[in-house]
């Protein structure tokens, strides 16, 4: 009997009816002979609500919230509810099922509360339990650190729970059920001509997730790639088995399995960006290091970094982007060290967006960047920053132009649906 992992996101377990619907999907896999682990998110909107509660009890800064052990105890509770409700639902249908909380697996993490990382792929007795015919329903998003306190894996972390368990039990595949029927060439709410991508490589999916596509948590794709876990994104709003029969959904797999590789596979917008600029930082060794060491120590992930000359030859301006949720914390932190770092001014900009063009075909084709820059220039869109990897070009623009940029680029790279 093959082992499989099925993960259901918040909209798939949004209420008791939706949970009953999930039970139908689980039933189909069990009845076709699979040993099944199910990973669930909290009900849609629940985690946001819990985060809000934490803010409302008056922690002095969001940074402290995130580092607060109790924050994790609160926000992890949403998954406890859905895992047990699904187990109850399945029991009432006559299945043997039990819920597993993160600490019961146990899913060991470091102690970076609010964005903890899994330390090792767990050695767990879930495998034997499911081989004995029981359905394991795991609360996603939760872990436990060495002092036995509950941790959470960062927003969207249930995906990572699912992949880690798939690796741990040697699952044949890990199906990620959500409210869309796969990964798209761009956000269909922005470009109505967006197309579903039947197969995409780990590498491309990783870039898409890390620049802001929300289908999968970045870390989950990283883990899937490292452990060759076969991922599939599909909709729980279709009938169970629909994707198998119709071939819809998106498979995330090795590059070698993709026959017809596009040069550019996707255009990914992200509005969750914010930029800090430090003006007139003394131009001498060690200054940049100290800025980024402080930010790294606070677990703030910095993205695009640009250093440019300032008015005086012995100083430079340094600007960098991060997730908008981190910007106040980062600014506080830098302001406290103003004397030591030596900048004269700091400015914050939240009205920016990052638009990325992604495709493994870039490795072997030239001219991808020039098409991007020309397309944006023709629309009068100014590029503030640029960053690249082997398979991605990202630009930072005024957020007002996000939609225009996405549609224009989608068309320029020939991604628009035919007849659309
Ligand atoms: N419930 C958590 C969140 O909303 C984790 C997840 O759903 O993946 O971020
Ligand atoms: Mg998610």
C-alpha cells in the first residue's frame, strides 16, 4: 500500500461543511488502498484573527510579538481545532482516524518563534500507524523546540509540515489541496489570460514562491526539492478524483521530467514589499556588514540591496527591501544603532511592488532581460531596483503600476492564452 500525504489549506477546511467535503477526498484515497496522512491548516481567516488577538493584548512591538513564545501558543491553536474536527468527522463515517499535534509527531524546530525552522525530518511512528489502517490527521504549521515550547513555522507553514512528513514517511506523493486548480502563469485576478501550468520544475516553483506567489510556502518547495518529494497542487472545490481523470492540477517535479520547457514560465507580482533607504552611510569596510548582521540577528530577511553614491565621496546610500511586515521592526532596530552605523537619515517606502519573470529557459536563452526592460519602458514604468538569479529577473516598481506591468509582461513573453 502506497503512503500518500494530502494537505488541505484554510479555504478547504473553512467550516464544518468544508471539513465534511475533505472527508470525501480522504475516503476516496483510503478506499483505493492508500495509507494516508492528512495535514490541515486552520479554518480560513482564523490565523489572522489569532494574530490580531495577540496584537490587541498590547505587545509593545510586532517584533516582540513574533519572538514571543505565547504568540505561537495562540496562533497554533487554529490547526488543533481543524485536525481534531476532521478526525471526528472521519470517525463518524466509520474510519479509524486520530489527530496529531506538532509536539506529538514530534516535529522538532529551532526556537525562532513565529518563523521556526524544522531541524530534522522527523522519525515518527505515524508511518506504522497509517500502515495499520488508521488515518493520521496532522495539525499543520506547528512544531516544538528543545524547551518543549510550541513553535510555528511562519505563515503558510502547513505546506512545509506536509512536505516534511511526506519525506519522513517516504510518501509516493504529496497533494496540496487549495482553492485554485493549480499554479498559474500569473495571478488570474490580474491577467484574465493567465494559464494553468501542467508541470513546473522545483527550481522555478522555488523562485515563484520566494518572490511572493502564495500557493506554496517557499520552505516547503525547498524541502520537496531536497528530498525529491513529488508535489501536486489541486483544487478541493472539484469532485474527488477530478484531477486524476481530467489531468488538471500542477505537478511540481524535476526539470528532466518536463518535455516542453518555455523560456519564461511565469510572471509573479508581489505587493508585500517595502524599502528602507539609509542616507549617507560612511563608505568604509564593515558598515554594510553591521547593518545586515543586525537585521539577520532579528530574523529579518533582506531581499534587494542597492548601494549608490551619495553627495559626498566618503559616504554612500544603501537601500534594501524586505517583507512589509518587517519594516517597522527593521527601522526601529537601525534607528537604535544610528550612531554606530553612522547614517544621516532613514526613509521607508511601502508603495512599491516587485515583479519577477521566472523561467529555467533563461539559462540558455539571451534577451530575456531586454524584453522585460523594453516592455516596461514602453509603458513609462520606471525601474527602481533590479535583481537576478540564473532563472529569474525581478524589478522593483511603484506599486501603482503592478497590474499594468504584469499584463504587459505576460503578453510580451507569449504567455497569454490563445484566443484570450
Ligand atoms: N494557518 C497558518 C497560516 O494561515 C498556516 C497555514 O495555513 O499554512 O499561515
Ligand atoms: Mg497556504
